[in-house]
C-alpha cells in the first residue's frame, strides 16, 4: 500500500514539475521576445522582433521650435468695394452727418488676414496670392513681435502663389524648403499659421491625398491633408517630419472641418525665378483641352494606344489650331518625351517659355504623325464670362421614351436656343434637357443644359439620330459622348456604360 502510494506520488510530482517548468520556460521565452531579443529562425539566421515605433515617432515639438520663428502673420488692407456691388448686405450704414450730400465717400477699408513664411534672410516671404490680392497696404508681423510694411514682388493667380518682401532686414530666420514630389499618402505633416487671429497655431495630421483638382483642372495639383486648416492659415507652411516646408496652405472644404489643401512647394519653387525677375509668371500654351486615355475611352473608341493626352477641343486661333490639331487626336510624345497622361503634357507645356518651338507626336485615326508648333503665352485665368445658370428646360411631351436609354432626355437645337446659349456658329447637335439621377450618364458627369454633338464619333444632328444610336447600344457597351458645355465654352469627352434597360 505504501509502496504503491510512493510510486504514484513520485509520478505526480514529476508531471507537476514538468508542467511548471514548461510554463516558466514559455514565460521566459515570451518575455525575451517582447523585450526585443533576437531569436533564431529554422535557417539559423537571427530574427529581431523589436518594434520600430520608438525609433519612428515624429517629434513635431522640435520641428515647430525650428520653423515657427520663420512663420509670419500678414494683414492686407484694400479700399472698400463699390456700394452697388455689395450684394447680400442686410444692413445699410447711415450717412455720416459730417459729410454733405456731395462729399466723396468710399466704403470703409477691407482688411484680410493670412500667414506666410520667410524663405530668405533678407525678408522674402511666400504666401498665397488671394491673401494679398488687390491689397494697397500690407503689414507683416514677425515672430519677435515687430510689425513691418511689405511690398509685393510678384504673384501668380493661376497657382495662388505670391512673393512679398520686407525691406531693410538681414539675418531673419528662414524656413527650409523640401521636395513635395517625394510625399506619400499617410505621411505625417504639421501646419503653422494665424487661424482666426490665433497667432502661430500648430496643427498636426497626415497627407490625405496627392494631386487633388479644385479650381483649374489643367494646373491644380493640391496636397490634401487632415491637419486642421482654418481661415487665416492661408499662406502658412505645411511641414514634413524633417522640418521642411512641402506645401503652402491655401484652401479648406466648406463641407468638412478636416479637409484642407496646400499648394505643393515644388510648384512655388518653379515659378520663384519669374516672380523675382518679372513679377508674374509666363507659361507656354498650345490651346487645346485634354483628357486622359483611360480603359473605357480606349475600348469605346477602339484606340490603338493606351496612354497619352487626348484632344477634346481646340481653341480657335491658338497654336494648336494653326498647327492643325483636331478633336480625338492623341498626343503621345513631346520632343521625344513620352506622354503618359494629360497632366504630364500640361506640366511640360506650361513649364516652357512662350515662343519656343515644340514637336508633338500625334496619333490620328490609327496613324502617327508629327506636328510642329510655336508655343503662345497661356491666357490669364478669367471667370468673368462663366454663366452660372443652366438653360430652363422646355416641354418634353413629344420625346419618345426610348430617348431615356442612356438616362438622357434631349430635344432639337433650334436657332432661338442656340442664340440664347450663345453657342458657336454652325454648332450641330441636340440639347440635353434632363439627366436621370440614377443613370450611368449622371455618374459619367453629363449635365443638363449641355449640347450632345457626337456618340462614338457619329454626329448627332437630330433627336431621331440620337434615338437610332442609343437603341443600337447593348448593355455593357461603353459609349463616348462628345459634349459642348456653354458654361465652360468648351467641348469635352465623357464615357457612359450602357446599362440593362
């Protein structure tokens, strides 16, 4: 009895000792791994499990300490606007009793605030054009509390960049410029500025998107960030984790508080020599509206190439017009530089001097040919002629239901409508009076009030012709619609996928 008890006790003790040892050994191994000690793989090579978080943390406190002295606050004052242009004003100021009825009286001065940053020790400052636009008096407040008068050296409304200067200064702190072409989405950045009058405010976020288009699809290349940007931040620096300026804060979304936009610093650096020398920027121009060659367009038009910049419209009298460029031409190279998309071609052309020659390689109807032209100067941006109202639709009682195949209702383009829309002479097409909200045409960006000129390069001269082409389309087909927009005074190509009827 005692012998059997002794044997059982020994066996149980051995088992318990083994389990305790295994648990202890496992705990030690886990502790060693969690502490970052290297372990051996099956191959015998050491593998480190140390987390790199501690080495990869961004200390923006050090970055701000270095850059903040170079950030300035800007006050820009302009004469008040003419009283007749004050729309939306709810209160009328009473007349000044000290002024007679014939006394000249202007509106009170209009003051705006923004930010900027010093790029030269002698007082050159980068900011946004809209911060100082039309200002007659500009004052700059430095980080040391001094307030100085500044003058405009140059401005570029197209990219919203301005260079101003405070004279008589030396040894000012300078913000180093980085390289915005190396940015990646998700990268940490911080913004410094003067939001709502709160001087030298710092916010931190990440790069949310690169190459955002906001105002001018041909030149815009905005950096989007969720670092908080508010009114007064305009012109201030967007800074990377190395303490380099990689953008100029310029705009915010009106519909969200965490969507801000900055002009890439490389774009500013590229125009700085012209701003210093001439006070303005002169860009090359060929006078064509472009779009990418995407898979839908390639399939719809049976294009022989899968890259390049496709010509949508040609401005009359422009270098492209004189050289014989036509809609549907695909520009695949510029002076032996392969063109991948329209953005690349626009950057290449706008970066060249007006008057310089350019040789384009063009694919037209499946055949390649060379086109040589001389660049003109890109016209200044002008929104004065843009019309904000779409033409009112007329009765559609006679429209066949089959006209809704693509989600569009169209009607004949008569002379009165053409005159009211100020269409170019000899415009032939049908007027789009409705776009169904749940249709592929709506998704494709087709808008009511535009003129449909062609479908897959077939002219649409009447509602009957539209019906014939639309009825022949099969579900899954991709159609390319050639549209004229009266608001933009421009022709555009839009692709639409035919859906089940």
